[in-house]
């Protein structure tokens, strides 16, 4: 009989991690040969649960072995000071530093101990010119331990823990639906039986906790009892959530074959996982920290973009079609920072400067803050929010990351043409509808119209938005061989797809990376506004007594009468009263008192009339909530 138990699922993952290493089992080689990813799977070492030190939260043997292999002179210096106590002193110092600074910073920056400096990881160098850095990188020691008894208080155990040079970086609970348990049981286990006060579960001790079954993966970076928020870490399936089935193994094999591969984990530690300080709406730091681990589509998108740019160099165009709820600002920040150190196969830097463009006149605070927070070396990011001369100087001086606005896009392309000896990556933030003078002028014309017919005629006209302006500028200036474009948008127009997309054999154009609105809704990052909507229909009867009345234009009369009824003050007030009373009684208390509702109207003029009626009704009733009216890119509050 085939073993379908949880232990077999666990053993399969372990075998894949050990493949090609000193502790590999014979069955692991087949799984290793089936890999097609750029990361080589396997190569882990196996340790026993007894090797884990519950007090230190370390594999002491591995930490010491790594230091011996990579920093023998520093260890000799340290041992000269402490003699036979050197090992105990080193472990105490290492555990103390991890407790105070977190595993991520210790892996990135190492520790200092009584005049000695020890690195706890060596990352892949940007180029292969230095043989010593290559040797140090190869010396990193990855270890897998099953059934780790992590607590000094009880015999509770974790299914699996991954270690890098003796430091725990990943924990995992594994479940098998064929045995009656799914990933949801793993999530529940983390929330209810994994005490966040345990040293191993303290915030920042590991990079992420994974709940895994053969079909789905979820992860979190902070355990907080019942409040723990797990995020999906799935590839997506047919435009929705989940993972495509695999006929050769488990649907979630990408996790241990790709994501947990040794070089992948080093890349995550070096370039993706981030400690950031949270800020309020005014941009002030709250004192609370957040550990960011990329979701699967973010990791996959950035890595594939880097691989393609490395192979094809400059002169390329990429479309990243990621829905709202995709974490676009983080994806842009990761991409921008990693493009700065991207080298080709000849160890030549591909880009001199990375230009991030947002379509707001005032720099997008969230995007600007995110790019800045992901900065590991001070001075890499330059925000251009003043004069064009400031931008010109930054380009000429080769500033690594330049964040600026769409209004300076024509000047950017002109400057790039003149700087032929330099190469640029241009990242374009989501193309929202225009907030330009033309957009505002059209809105004012709608609201100032003397009649309904005039308002609807003005409102029906097309307004050029930022997407149109980018396309026009690029067509005007032609192909730039020394620049590559990376365009992020949730809803690209057909022209945008043709300009930035990948042409298929049937003539269609598709995005280089796609994270759909359906997937975002199914993964619960955005709400489906059509899920519980109700239409408000109006009925009336017109009686025409004279059959052959030539003055009666049925279509025009129906349209005008419908507009009259829909915009009549009494009609709107009645509808608003029903909608707001229902919202106050049935909806407002949901989502922790932060629930929202949306009124969708047929025109901007209708929207303004409804906004005024809503304000009047809520003031009369004393409702605590407020209303916001928004048009394409230009909101009006009242």
C-alpha cells in the first residue's frame, strides 16, 4: 500500500531538501532531476531533534562549524581571549544578539564580540570576479530538522524547522488531507497551540512560519495567538487562487524545490525579507515593527524580471499586470533595489540608474516611503520632487534610484537620449486616470453645466489619462536602446498591452506577469464589491393618448424623463434614506466597525447629487460615518 500519512508527506519534503547533499536518501535524486527552476534544489544537511538547543534557539554545532570554515583567524583571536570558555561565550553572545536585533539583521550584518567580528552568512556576490567571496558563499550550511521539540516547558514539537548556519529561519507545520487534516488545521495549530512567548516563536526569531499541505501553502511572519494573520503563498490557478495540479508530485512542491532551495533562501535573506517601522497616515513612525516576507507572485515576478533583464540587457519593455491588493509598492521597491546590482554573464552592471515614476504631481507617499525603507545602503534613493534641474543632475551623476513624477517623463526620455553611454531602467507606477489640468477642467465643466443634457454631453467625452500620455511620449521619441521599461498597472488598455506586453502566436498581447483581480478577491486581499450589491430600480408609466403625435420622440422622451426621475431631489432623498438606514443597521458594525459601502451612479453629476443627499441624511440622523465621492482619479470630499 502507498503510505499517505502525514509522516510520508514530511519525509518526501525532507528527502527533496537533502537531495544531492551528504545526507541524501536514494529516492531524492529522482525529485532533484525533475527540477526545471533556476535554483538547484537540495543540498541540505540533516540533524537530529536532540541537536537543537532550546535555550539558545540554535544548532550550536552548525554555527561553530560555519565560523571555523569561513573565519578561522577571527575565531583564533576570539579563543585567545576566552580559552576553554570560547565556545560557550560565542553561543551566549550570538543568542543575545539574535534576541535583541532579530535573525535577519544578524545574518546580514553579523555580530561583534569583544573586539571580534563574525559573519553569520555569506551571500552570492553581484559578480563572480572574486574567487574568495565565491568560496565563502559556498560554505553556507543549510540544515533541516524534523519534529523539533522547541519548548523547555512541554514536549510539543514542530514538524519541520530549517536552519542557516545554525540559526532557525523557517518553521513549518505539514498536513495531509487524505488523513483528515488540511492546511487550515496547520493554521489553527499555529494560532492555538504555538505560544508566541516561546523563544523560537518570538517576533523576528525566524523569517516566516509556513502552513503546508499537498495543495496549498500559507505563511506568516508574526505569531500572535488567535490574531495571527496568515497570507496565501500560492502560485494561482486559472486566474484564481490555489495551485495548479501536478501529475508528477505534490502541487506545493515549488515551495521546497524552489523557494526553500539554498540560493533562493540566501536571496530572500539578502534582498527580499525586510524589517520596517510602521507609520501612521501622516508619515510619523508608530514604533511598531513589521517583518515583510514576499508573497509568491511578488517573488516570482521580481525574479523573472531580473532573469530576463540579465539575459536581454537594455531596450526591453515589460508589463506587470497586478491587481489592487497585490502589494505593488513592495514589488516596485524590491525590483528597483535589485536592478541596481544586476550584472550580466560577463559581470558587467546592466543599469547605471533606476528611475521610478509615479503619476501623482506630489510624490506618492506610500511608494516613496516603501522604496526608502527597503534601502540597505544610505544615499541610494534620491527623491526628485522639486525642479527639473534636480532631476537632470541626478541623471547625469548616475544616482542609483531616482523617484520622480510623471510630469517629468518627457524630460527623462530626452535626457536618456543624450546620455547614450549610460543605461537606465524606468519603472512606471500604476497608470491611474489623469489628475492633470485637463481632467480637473472637464470635471468642473460637468458640475457647472447649466442643464442635464449639457452635463451628460460633457461627461461622455474622453479625457487623456496618464497611460495615454506615456504611450504618446514613447511613440513620439521612439525606441531607446539604452533604457528598459517596467510598467505596473492593474487594468491596462489595449494600446498599453501592445506597447509593453508579450505578443502571442495568435496575435494577442499578454502581460509578462499577471496577478488577477479574481485571485486578489479569492485570496481576500480586496473585497468583491459585486458580491452583495442591490440595484435600485425605478418604474413609471407614460400614457400617450394621441397615437400619431409627431412631436413625440419616444427614445428622447424616455431618456429625459428617466434622468428627471433619477435626479429629482425627492427621488434621491428616498433612495438615500433606505440605503443609509440599511447600512447603519446591518453593515456599519462589521470588519471591526470599519465596514464600507459603495453607491454606484451613472454619471458624475448623479454622484455629486447623491453625495449631498447622503450628507444631509446622515446629519439629520446623527450617523457617525462620513461619505466620500470619487471620480476617475480626482476625488471630492465634503
